[in-house]
């Protein structure tokens, strides 16, 4: 029988925290890094948490940011995004896993930012358990941040990008406190997936985040999923009408968080009719979310790709990659991929992209034997994730390595494949959490060797910036395929020429 967990204590600048030690790993859960963003602090910049006198109970996960879970009946996503809103005030919290040895000092630190389209997810999702990282000699931190209306809506009279500001506050907390947990505040790597990785793409070039991390890992993320305040004000106005309030700070403060979540679901729906295309005729989220970070403020002064071209973020080492069949996660469980005809395929893409027909023809629309749903899934995988990530890698003037997750999940008759988020349980080495009758990884555990190898790549990069393949450069465009375990020239993209137009 394994020994039962024992209590352990660590110091922070706000007071002592009490965690649990088991199996050689100490975990401290639900530690607040900022004050509760409620009452007088709702829609305000993150503020320091008041000190506490008694030891803070960090033996169980704390509350999460408010969000409403939307799952697929044929696929269990809770290991990846959590089980829904866990109520409580101090939801601006973080979780730490660290080796327990007394000689634990100056270890590399990995800080994970979860995905969820900026409207969902939590740092406590089962697949994001940091135990394996700690057992392999690095400290892992996961965080919560404000979502949706509370965090990513440019309401007049409210600071912009509050969710990103929360992430910055969490990184500042890590810098000030992580040494007490055995970490090196000068060797922090921020990593994230989906919306978390997109947010990191913004933080790499943000003047407010400068110096808070040395390295960044973007899993299915990049810097192109941002909007102007002008475009996003359409969402502000629509929500205000739904809620029956003025489209300003006082109006949104007058409604409950739950009422906001219900209204948020209405504008997030594909049937909302909101045209989120910017001046370039493109919706950078392609319908996946109405809530994105905005540029033009002190967090993201200019669009990230423009900032990268100007040399911003060059001091940060970047590991970036995508999954080979990203959009299968959205189109296979829902049956959309199998059902879409050509006309509806064009109509759906035309709502996000001015040149929809031209793009779809490059991806085989109209070719004999190529279903419309297959065409749209392939095109959107490139448009939403794969090509913009390459554009980010090419624009970054510092050290950059690129990977592709090519392991194919056997779930849903093998149709799920190398879909969005399938990489997360491999990175965290938590395969069992996403395996089962309706698990994202299928019914039986994948090969453990691949998870061990992928996690080692992440750890080595966090330790000293090394990677077992050449940098991504314009002339060679080397991409490391994780399942194959080898690097080679990048694929050609039908979208490349159109994207540059």
C-alpha cells in the first residue's frame, strides 16, 4: 500500500500555504495570486490578494473562473477542459507541483495557460495534472484567469484584456514566490494550448510581460487570433441588448455573472448572426469564439505579427507547433464533417473569409469524390491553426523550433485522428485521464513511450532551450513530427499564397 499523503508547508509573500506530499511530489492547489475579481473589484485590474494569518489550505483545487461546460455526447472533453464552473470567490488562483527533495532549488519552472476559446476551461482539468513534470525534475504551475465577458470584452469604462492581465499577474506572482517552492524565477517557461497558446503568442510581444519568462511553448496557438476594439464592440452591443443594459461598465456591472454566462451562450452560438470579420474581410477565429484578446492597448499595442516583425519578443525562445488534423475535434463528433454538402461548405466559410470560394477550390471543393465537409475541415485546420502558426514562427526573430503532432487517435472509428487538444495528455503524461469508452485518446491507453518522449522534449526546452531538431528558418522550414520522431521539411500549404494577399 502507498503511504498516505502528508502535509507540507511553503511560504509566500501573502502568508504560508499548506499542501500535500505524496509519491515524492508536493502539490499546492488553489493558491490565490490576486484578489477575488468580484464586488468593487469586478471589471477592475487584478489587485494583490490581502495577506492571511492562518495557513492557507492548499490541499484541494480552488474555485474556477465562471464558465458553462459544453460537451459532445460522443466524446468526453472534461479531462481537457474541466467539469464546469466550481463556485467561489478566490478563483484567480494557481496550482503548483514540485519535487519534494530537500535539495530542490533553482529548478526550471513551467507555467501552463489552459485553453477553452477564452470562454471555458480551468487550470484544474485532470489532463493538466503536473505530477509527472515534478517527478522529472521541473516545477509545474497551472493557472485560472477571467473568461468571456469578465475577461475578454472591451466594455467602455473597463480595462481591456483583463484575462491577459490576470495571466501577467500570475506570472508576476511566480517571479516573486516560486523560489520558496524550489523554482528558479529566472528560468520560467510559459506554455499553453489553444486559447492558452494564442494568449502566449500575445504575451511574447507584450511590453507588460517583458522579463517574466525566458521561453514560450505554443501548442496549437499563434498571434493572429486577435481583433480590433472596433470589431469586438459588436459583441458588447449585442450582449447589452440581450441583457437589457447600457453598453458600458455600469450596465454590465448591474447584471449577475450567471446572467452574463447565459447571454454569452447566445452570442457564441453559430446562429447569432454576428459578423466578426475585420477590415481585412477575415474573422481570425473563424466562428470558434466571439471573445478574443484585442490589440491597440498597453497589453497588445500592435497586432502580434507586426510586433514580431519589429523584433519584439526576439529574446524569448519559442517552441511552437500544431496538430495535423486540428478541426476534426469540432467537425467529427458533431457529424458535420460527414454531412456537409458543397454549397453549405461555401456558405459557412464565407461568413468568416471574404475569399471563401477561392480557398475551398484550392482544397478540392468540386473535385470528384471529395465531400464538402472533408474540404472544409482540411481548409479550416490550416486557416485557423496550422498556417498562422507557421507565420508566427517565420516572423519571430529569436530562436524558434516547430513541431507537428501526428499521432492519430482511434476514437470515433479512427475519424478523430490528430485532432485539436489530443496533444495535451501526452505533454502532461496523463494518458489515462483521456482514455476510455468515449475518451479523446480512444478506449485503450496509447503507447507510454510517446508520452515520455514528448514530455522530455518540453522539459529539455524548459531547462535550457534545447530541442532535438534544427530551428525553423525560412530556407529549410524544418518541422519535427512527434509520433514519427524525426524532422523534415514542412508541408506545402494551399492557403499560403492567399493568406499573403
